[in-house]
């Protein structure tokens, strides 16, 4: 390893070094300032004359006389089963407790799962949240993002899922959570740490926290550190791992910041043209592999700028993932938690994981009927604003009443309230019984007769 003093320029988190030797993309770089302070980074780009180094920490204090050392190795995540129950920073270093003594180290870039080797996701994951379990079911190996907005309780819901989620009919120690917070405030970080510790969820979790005042370069590492850890536990230790990534908007903003510092030609709204590929490299690391016991399920969370679902981040995410859970501001303003808009939400793999032998025979039909009746109820609610409630038929009033009851009694759920799927389905039937039986056209007649009370008005 040779030492050089060839710093040419510094822009934001990037240090431009006159090329001194052949270096590889992703190679670790050590930078020593004049004061003897050691900063770490990695090679982001290399050309004939200049090497671009992405610094993980502040570049303040790095001058032209800084000593540059190329380490001839790439960024790796130290891995051991003892990571379970630990809280780490965005680069994988412990925020508290002893240093990590790894069993092995792995490069964090990872690879997408070979499509030929993938197992079809079909095992139901119970989150304990009725709107997800009943109508937008999450299955093992799926990537199901949450589309939220500024000020909506997406982090609260993420913590609730982290506490409550489980794979049915599996051992408790077969399931774990890898939680990665990116660009979060100190207040949010302390809230996450407190919640994981006080609820006992930390015992089956590995938590990565990258704060908003941490360098943008570190934010690029965090999801890859988390997914490398998830792959170790899933495919080496046979665990079913749920990876929660929040907030992917902060991650993409870090991409834009670094791209701007590199003077790259910007794409849509200033984001790099390669953002789709970059996001795909993260999302496609979810799944189950044929012959392997474990699996990785992803719930990426992103805040939509201006609640705009056509913004590049949710737009590109939607192309890669298998549906979305959308949080609704109007429901939030009405005090409904979690404010999930089931009509714009979708789990594309839901049909693979529900039904007889998987969840319950009535699950799919009940979900379809709730969707249809609630959609009609919301349409009638909009109509009332124009013509008034006096113009409604008796049927319209019943469906409008159902929509109100659906939001108040089914969607509304306590932050610490865990409902089993059976409880959620039974609640659904209690709601559907408020409607005349002839309205329930989405439910198989045999199932309807079995679950509806005998003698209910037709």
C-alpha cells in the first residue's frame, strides 16, 4: 500500500485525486488530514487521470496536503449471529455495546437473485394490521413498498410492523427483522431505539441508523449493509427476514447530491439517470431461493414529495416492486390510524398467499367484497356533497353507513393493537352483515351462507 499527496479538488462529499496507480471501483480509501485525523471513503469513479473518492464522513479539514492511501479491498459488512439484538450506525459500526467480532465479511454490493433459482412467494406474513393482512396481503419473499407523505405516520407503522410481523406456522426464532433508517433525525433515531428496546422487538432485530447529519455517502451504504446482513441470516442461517427500509426518498436525495457533485447530466427532476438501476439493485435482493430455507421480504418506505405519486421515486419504485401500500392524508386528518388507502393500495402477490390451506377459504372473497363496497361508499360520499343526503336511496344510505363503519371500526387500529388474521376476517364479516345479503355479490354463495347469520334480512 502506497501513500500519495495528490488531492486535486474537493466538492461536497467527493475528493478528486490525481491518479497514482491502478485502482478499482468500490475500493476502500483512507484519507489522513494534516492534523492526523483519519477519514474513510471508497472509489466512486476512476478515469485515465483522476480518481473520484466518495468520503463517508465530513470533507472539512481535508486539504491538498492530505495523505491518500488506497487499501486494495472493497467495502464489506462484518457478519455474525451476534448481530441480532444490536443497533448499528449506517456503516455497520455499533452505536453501543462491544465491537463486532465477525465470523466472516462480505462485500455489500450483492447480486440480484437468479430468476431461475427463485421460489414463488406464497407464504402469508401476518403484520397484525387489518388493512394489510386482509386486503393487501404480504407474502414471504415479496417486496411491498409503503408510499407515504410528509407528516404521515409511516415510521410509526413501520415500528408496529417490526414488532408484530410473523410468518404463520413457523418457529418464533425462524423470523427476524432488519431495520434500516436513512436520513432520519436525531429525534426519530432516539424514538426508534426506545421503541425497539422497550417493546422487546430488538431481541429479534438488527437495526441500522443513518442520521440526517451523517454524510450523504454513508446513506448510500446503509441499505446495502442491511441487505447483506439479511442475506447472511436468510440464506446461511435459514431465517425468514423482513427488511424495512425508511426513508428511500432520503436515499435517492443522497444519490442526487452525489451525482450533482460529480457534475453528472441529471435526469428527471435532477435525479441521476441510473436511479432506476440503482433502486433495482436494492429491491431485487428480496426473495426466496429454491433449496434454501430462509427468505428476504422487503418493505421499503418512501415519502412522496408533495404527495405526488408520479414523482420519479415512487414511479420507478412501482415498476420494480410488487404493489404498494398508500397512506392517505385525508384519512390521517380524520384521525384514522393507520391511514391506509386500500383503494389505491395493491399487493400483486396476494392471490399466491391466501385461500384455503394458506389463510382461510373466505379470505379472497371477503377482501373483494370489502373493496367493492367501500369504493361504492366513497363514491356515494362524494355524491352527497353535490346533491345532499336526502337524494339517496335506502340502498345508498346503507352502503354509505358501511363506508363510515369500515373506516372507524376496521381501518382504525391502535398503535399497539395486534390483530390476528382470523380476528380481522371476523371483523370484516361483522361489517358485511350490516349490508343486505343481495349486495354481497363478490362472495361465493356457499361461503356467504356459512358465515352469515341464519335469518338475516335479504
